[in-house]
C-alpha cells in the first residue's frame, strides 16, 4: 500500500502571505497529497473559510502586538530600511518564530509531515523541518529578496532559536533556502539577480468562496477607463501608518473626482464610513474581488505589494504605485525600471501629481505594451510541478 505523502504549509498571520501559498496547497491536494496549513489563532479560521484549506493552529498572531505599532512609527521617522531590520529581528525572526516551531513539533508527534513548505518569511516551519530532518521549501511572497539581503541582521535571532531547539548555528547564507525557493513569477521580474536554487512557476490567483464581480460593473460607461484603487490590507489597519495611507486615498480620490473614469476604490471595512459624498463615478468598497477587477481594469493604483503585482501582470494592467514599506519601495522601483508603470511618493504626493500621472498613462500605450510582454513571460512559465520541486518526496 502506497503511503500518502504529508505536506505541511506554514505562514505568517497576514492575508498577503497566505494568498501565494494557497494555490500551491491546492495543487498538492490535487496530486493526492495530504495537506495541512499551520497558522496562528483565528487566522487559521480564515484559511479554512476563505480558501477552504485544512489547518492547525500554531504560533501566535503577533500583528497586533504593541511592538508592531512602534515599528510602524519608526517607519515614518527613520525610513523603510530601519523598519525592515526591526521587523525581521523582533517579529519575523523574533520570539514568535520559536513559538511556531514548538507548536509544529508538537503537532508532528501525531501528524509527521514529509516536507514543510513555508511562507518565505515564516521561519518556524523551517526550523521545525531542520529538527525533523525533512526537506523544506521557501515559498516567495515578495520578501525573498529581503530574507536574503537582511540575513546578517536577523541570523543572531535565528541562532537563539536554533540553540534552544538543539540545532547547529544558522549558515552564512539563509538556511531557509537550503532546499530551494519557489516563486510564482518570472525570475527577471523581481529576482533577476537571485542566482541558483530558484524555481519559477505560473501564477494562479487563489479562489475565494463565492467571489464574483459586483453586478453594477456590467452597466458602467464604456467610453471611459476603469481604474481600480487599493493600497493594501495591512496599511489602513496599522494605527501608526493609517493617517498616511488614508491621506493617500484622499489625494487619489481628489484627483479622480475630476478625471473622466469609473473608479472602484477598496479601502477596508473599517474605513468605508470615512469616504462619503463622492460622485457616482467613484465607488467605495470595503473589499473587492481584486483578481477579477484587474482583468477588466485599465489602470491599477496600488501600493506595490507582491500579490497585487502578480495579479496585475496576470491581467496586463499598468501600475501607478504608492509604495509604503517592506518590499514595496524596491518593487515599485523595479516596475518603473521595466516600464510597467509610474511610482509616486505616498507621503508627499499631491492630487495634481496623481491627475497628471493618470492622464499621461491613459494617453501612452508603452505601459500596456510592457505589461503585455511581462504577461507573456509569466504565462510561458510552467505550472507548479510539486514532484520536481521536492524530488525526495516524489
């Protein structure tokens, strides 16, 4: 009798971290693997209800800790580089990592995985795999470059956990990349200088239960562009950053009020009440079916997160980017370099800047052409082949 392989997925309790992981988990289930996703607290309930994946609670949801608020405050005063260093040292590779590893090891006593696939910034799964002596694969959520570039910064924190678990020191290069990194994008997009050990596969947008476009979109004027706006799911919820993100929304809306378009603006459920009295060509939503909206949009105004960029490439939609933190500034710079769109500073931008940029992008065809070229590269990638990714389990 052939034993069904067991694959454990682990992720940080952040929506943008589970979205690139979910299609991989589904692909593993379709090939007959037994899959469980390990995630903190009630975030696991969301994985089950939204993505219909089996889960086990592991680790804790650190995103509401007071220290996170303090780090976001430092983002505004000390810049993104210091923000990233603090985020990795104190949270992504900090105490929550050991808690996650210990919970996974406890779970493995009665459900021992053959391999662990971890969100590239979730190190508890990596350490648990090292102790269990099984392969571990790093799944890119946009932070792989930071995991590599900041390794010297957070390695001492990982060593504390490794010693507590009885493991040897962290290697000179990221041990979490020992068995390889998988990314749902062409290598020459954001990881053009990554080197060996990178597997690129075709992006698939994760399916959310009941997701569809709002019916009113079928009745919008066809003689004006459809512009989709979303500055992400985390920023508006982080108190230290909220004012800056909400100001950016205000600036964008002020520009679009006078621009001939249909605009769909996703602002998060806690912020809908803040945006009233707008003309009918601007629709405010708490949350939007982003992958579906991008397929019919002419322009995407976003924050440069990896998830939104992948979905924009999939739909070949030009980008107007307002980058705030983490990987977003580097992503935005790369998109501008490749001619995929325009980047504006979210802290200093004016409504005139936005209006001028939107009008210019709608006149030019070059942004769309460059997005089409990258879309072709993305669609030419092979679908994820789990057997090739993990030959020891195949």
